[in-house]
């Protein structure tokens, strides 16, 4: 068994927005909307098609992960309620 420890990051958003970018050094992020409304919007392009907003659903978790080596890219999260985040 190795002794490698991975820090866990947690945050609760309440009626606010947050931009996640590579400076967070996250390789995986899970989020659960617990009340109100919430959205997530990527900043990337797939060919010439831009990202658009995806609505989050109360009680339904969403997980975003990278290849495990490189951090996640830039995306925006917003809520008019409460959104729980946990990542590493």
C-alpha cells in the first residue's frame, strides 16, 4: 500500500457563480444541486460548435473528469439555490 495522499476540495455555492479553470488543479469534480436552479457551461469548442448551458436537476449528481494527469479546463457553474461541489 502506498502512502500517497490526495487532497479533497469541497465548496457549497449559495446563490452565486464560480468559474473553474486549470489553476484549481482539479482532475475530477462532482456536483449536486440540492435546491433552486443551477447551470454549467463549458468554454470549449467541438469543431466549430460552441458550448451552451446545461441545466442541473435537483438531487441529480454530475461528475466531470479529465484524463487524470491534466487538470480540468475552464467552465462556469451558477446557481440560484444551493450547489454542493467536491473535487480532487
